[in-house]
C-alpha cells in the first residue's frame, strides 16, 4: 500500500520526539512538484478557515502588510490590511520547494525572499518575489540546504544560512557568495546593528561589521552547546533556544558574555524564545513528559532583560504552541504571534484576536446544522457564512472561541452526520502511536464529547452512519489495524470485521435501500458486503480511495483511486472506465442533487493533483473545472444540500467554493 502525503500518523514516544516533530513540521512539504498558479477568477472563492500559522515577515514600506509562510512551506500568503483579509497563496514554484524562513524588503514592499530546501535532495535555494508574493523565482541555488534568510535595514545586503555556511548578497539578492570562514550547518540568523549572529547545530557565532566589512565568524563562549532552533537579537540582547532538550541561552551585552536562560519555570524546557519590538523577552516553556497532549505549558514575559518574569497562562490557552512572533512596523506594542492553529494579534498576551491564515489542510467536509464543517490537520471548524450568498466581513475566520486546539493528536480524518444524533468525527489521537478517537457533537461542531473509550490503532478517512439505524456506524481503518470496524451502539464500542484480504480501508459507503448492504473501498480493491460487514466479496482490484453511492439511484456507483474513475449503473455488477479523466490520484467523489458527479484529485507521491473534474452524464465522461482554482491538491469535496455550491477542501489553502450555476452544462 502506498502512503499518501496527507497521511499524518505521528509516532511519538517521548516529549523530546514531540518537540523534534514540531520543529520539522514547520519545514514539511508535499513531495510533489506544484505549478505556480496565482491568477484567480471570480468563480472559485477562498472561504478559509483562518486556522494556520507559520513564519512572519513585515516591511516598513507597507506597515499594514503581513507575509506568512505557512507550516506546509510551499506557498506564501499576503494581507494588506493587518490580517483582515487574505489573498490567494503564492506558490514557491514548479520545483519541490519547502520554505523554511522568509524576509521582506524594508524599502520595496513587493519584494520578499524565502529560504527553501528540496526535501530528500539536500538542495537549497533562496527564492525572490517582486510582485508581492504572487510568483517566485530562484536567485540562489545551493548544493546543500538553505534554512534562513535575513535582510539589512536598507534592503541592499542579504544573508542566507545553510549547511555550507552563510551566503551574502550585496545587490538585493541577485548575486551571492559564500562568506569565507562562516560556520557550516548554519540554522538561524539574526542581525543586531552591524552584528550578524549565526546559530548552528552545535553553537553560536558572530560576524562583526557584517553590513560594512564582514569579519571572520567567531564562535561565542556559551554555558553549553546549543542546537539553535530560535534566535533573536535586538538592542544588545540576544536569546537562543534549542528544541531537542529545551536548553536556552541569553546575552545582554550584544554577545560578549552569556548565561543560561532561566526563570520561575525551573526544569521545564524552553520550547520558544523571542524578542519583541518593544524590548520584551517572551519564552514558552513545556513540561518534559511522555504524554505530550497534557504536558504543562506556560508563557513567560520579561521587561528587564530576563531578571524578572511574569506568567501569561492565557497565551497558551489561545495558541497552544508558539511558532513565530513579530510586529507591524508602526505598532511595536502589538504582537503578531503564530501557532499551528492560527495567526493571532495581541497587545497584552492575555487577549488575542485570530487574524489568519487560510492555509489549512482539509481532509473532510460535511454540512450539519446549517453550517459547513471542515476537518483539518488541527481540529474541525464550522461556518454558517460559507453557505450564504452574501459573505459577511470576516467570513474566512470561521469563528474562534478564544481557545486553540491541542497541536498534536488532533487531526480530523472523517466527518459524518448521524440522523437525530448530531455529528460524528474521527480524530487521530496519540496513544502514544496514532489511533482513532470517535467524538460526537450535538451543536454543529461547537463542542465535542468522546464516544469510544478504547481507541483503534491506525488512521481513518471514512466514517459511515446507517441512515436507517443511526446507532450503527462503520469506520474504515488503514495503518496499524487495517480493516473495517463496526459499531452498533453509536460509536461507543467498535468490533473488527473478519473480512480477508483487506489491506487498508479508505472508504465506506452504505446502500440506503437494503439493510446491511455496504461498499468498502480498500487499498486492494472494491468490496461489497450484504451482511453489515460480516463478510464481503471483492468486486474490483486496485487501490480504491473513495466509493460513492448516488442518493437518487443506489445502483449508480462511482469509484475513485489512483488513475481511476469507474462507474456502475447496475449496482456493481459491471463497471466501466470514465472517459476524459486526466491521469491523477483521485481522492474523493461527490454527487449533486441533480445527479452531477464531481471528483477530487489530490497530490500523490509522484505527481501533483489535478483539482476537480465534473461529469454531467453520470460519470461516463469527465471535464476539468479547476480553472482558476489556486490549489489543485484537493483532498475533499462536497455539494451543498441545496445544490448551490461545490466546496473543495485542499491540502494547503483551506476551503474554496464555486457557485454551480456558473459552471453551466
């Protein structure tokens, strides 16, 4: 069975592993090439949700502008109104780039640079955009990783960090040279006046007179070695931390002397440190614990260079884990902070306002209680505005309760409506390996209550509820416990079916006519069970990602998979290949109330997604309708119950919608 890019089974056995996973996830990237496409027609609308963080860049040339490089690392988002609205993502290019850090030109607001690496190749690049992050091109190619980029206050001189050392450009990033004597394995850079601080995998270095006549890099004398994860320097204060063991160091004399950064947190690890524009030091600490989901977390703030500290526990409630911090140039007292579940604004680290970014991975969609509900890589979110014609201000936000979800063990693989019982979701928890937790909501996804007390090891993308008996539901499982699981008590207990040959169930669809009849889409093929999953007969071979039954005609079945779209009009007795389908990995299928069929194509390991295709003849022929869709990596699709809108959940830019009356026939 081939593992897809959207499979996020985390195997965590210690909290140091959790921190390493969090550090690596910021640079993760789907391992496929993506075509740079930024022109957006009026047809496809970005709906949000604004539930992603990442790395930040600001520019004095446009004080209200904010650039964000989301955690997926393959695009950059821009807001020109301090996060009130966001444009389409600007993809890093046609190569397999994973952005690590970014910097904006202080004098030309449309120029932005991204330090990027091609995972698995060891190759690094600096990319530059000259049109406000709409398009990017390579200005530095390195045979080794590039991990960070910083720009001087004038914009004329740039530095890039990488495995080979520190690169320098004297002409706005057009030409680059490797600084002689710069340390290898450079991870982070920070400019403070004329000093360039360099964090490596083992230590800290400084280059004096970096903006005029750079000296040879000098290793600094630290209390202990440090694998630098975060590095900040401002007004003579320098702080650095490392994620592997939570060690942190500080200098208050511009790097001349150093001490261990300590405070009231005692032996808790420093997971994040940063200097704010108004001179504060902010530190997030974490309790070393095997159970990462319940470990103690706190945010600490010092206004006197680390001598005294004030705890801000509500910051952790709002963000969970800090990723980056910065400020709009004309608002030094307002901090913009990112976490895995959003980008936030605060003046006091007590009250937070979520301002972005619509870069979520959306693996499941459903309509419940007159709202669109999206299952993302970090929790589920609901929006009533998404189903309305006139979109209100802030419609991309999808609401926020003031509490961010837990970062780890909170990916939502499947959503399903249980008639008369509410909404069911399957959450990928940590046990400590990846496992499935079923939860129910009776208020449209606002709050959730646990169902099963004994979790099933593995992952899922499919939960099906029997419309005739909502207490009976089916869960398709792949991974550690591949197979079909059945519940007869609304999800409180699950029993594994003994169907031979199943290698990883990705989809379950119920025939609404006859009790106990259901279709099972598996990595090995398509199966039909007529006895509620007790047994099944294989009907097709090959990888099946989704099987869908036409609610108007249950004999009409569409099957999707790798380079496969098949249709049956006789209840599965025979299947025929669709005509006109592009070769692609198809992940999802949806029927409109009038019988129109839509199929979603997602990124695969060896090819980019194709977006969305449509058939108006029951699946015999398909045509491309993804023109103008900014993200062709479509993981989930859904037609609104009234047939007005088609929603596409993408792998890295949230949900898009299109009015179906605009498509014509």
